[in-house]
C-alpha cells in the first residue's frame, strides 16, 4: 500500500519545515540548490497496524538482546574454561570463548538492529534542511534546539510506545553486565603467590637439559647450569607459570672468590644458585663470563656480579638476583634448603 492509495484526509498532517529556497542555475551559480524531493509517507505512517508490527519487531530484538546477555552470563558461569568443541569449518575451539562471543555479539547486534528498525519505521523521516549558523548559539537557536528535541522525542513515540521503551531500557541495562562478568576473568587475587616458588627444603635441583638430579661433581668450576625443582615437569598444566618463578642458574666459583658472606654461607663447596629471572622485566638470564663472574641479561644488558651477592653493576635492573640456599642430601644430591627469601622477578617492589 502506498500513500497514493490513501484518502487525503487519512494522511498525517505535513509539518512546516524549512526546506530552503530552491535556486535557479545561471552563469554565476551553475550548481543551484535543487531543493528537496516531495516527502513520501511510509506504510507505518498510514496504517497503525503496520506501526504496531514494527513496534513488536523492535521489542522482539531488544528482548532477544536481553536473553543473549543472560546466556552470556550463564555460559561464563557454567562452561568449563578447558572444554573444547568442534565447529565447522573452524575446527576445535574453546567452548567458553565460542559461547561468549556468540551471545555477546547477538546482544549487541540486536540492540543496534532494534534501534535502526525503530528509526527507519517509526521515527519521523521528514527531511529537514537547516541553514548553517555561527558556532556561538543565540538564545533563539537554543530555544529552537530545545523545541526540536522535544519534537523529536514526540515523533519517536517513546512516550506512547511503552513496549519499545520498556524492552529497550531492559536491553541497555542488561548488556553492561557482560563487561562486569568479564572482570572475573582477570583471575583470583594474587595474595602471597608472588612471594613463593616451588622451591622448599629437601627439593632436589634437577638439570634442565638432562632432567636428572645434580651432584656437586656435575658442576664444574666456571660452568653455568640451569635447574628446576624436582617434580616439575614440562607436561604439567602450570609448568610455564611455575618455571617463570623457579628457574635457577647454578655456577661454581672458587670459595676464595666469593666476596659476600651470606652468599658463601648459602653455597656448597663454591656452588651458588641464583634466580634466572632478571629483576628488570623478567627476561631469562643466560650469558655468563667466567673470568669476571658476571652474568648479562640479553634483553637490556643488566649485569649482575655472581661473586658479590648477584648485585647489579650495570643496566636498568633495580635489585640483585635472589639467591637460593642449597646443600646436599643423604644421597649426595644438591637440594634446596628453603625457598627464596626475596620474591623473584621484576618490579615486585613497585607492585607492593
């Protein structure tokens, strides 16, 4: 049905909008303003039943958005984060990520689609041309803006279309809950976990290359060996998190070359064990110079003196490398005599 099929008395009254003067092309103004085309009424402007159908469609989209947001919350709480599903043609993906993306996308899409459908079918579509004005608005302009706003609010029918208003506010109120739920994905509070590693009294030092426990005779003077705690395997789910704190480098010095008394007391026959994690930004330290007993971080050249408590002698690192107190067990294997006394890694002191 078009506006031509409706009697003139049933058509909505045209509002008096300034369309601007229609220009006439001449030599001085070859691109004259052609003016606006005649306004054509939509079916919703003519038939209240069509308007009701559009209203129900907008309300349906807002309702689907609310249900999708609720689905997002349920998926976040119910689906295990290690569960995977097969989705053709993507393949195996995380079930939680798929559900969260699908529900959040549906919630946001339905709010946008509902707003667009509302504007296209129920709000006024009369084209208005308005002359440009100075940036500083005059009292008359401000009054006109307020009047236009009130007119727009009236034409949007938000006061009369209660179903749309209620469902829109419901959708807009629920969708931020998706972001609130994502805050839970930041994980639990760290508590004291940054202050402790897997090292404990009686933990043997395991060679990272051979995966065998170390004896003192396995560490030659001037050599650099990397170790991990006994029981930590690369197949463990939390291996990366734990090795990032417990990675150890072992160097054997002549006891007479050790300058720091505590370092000497915590060593065994000149074998000293320090954290491998640089205290600047957490890079693994791996460059050792046996004549000077210095180790160099390859990322930003922080240099530590392993003969003097692993103190910083160059570079941006702010703290010495933590030392691990070691000894030997009854079977002659190197073992830890406790955990690091200081937290390992970078910027811990700035984090509190």
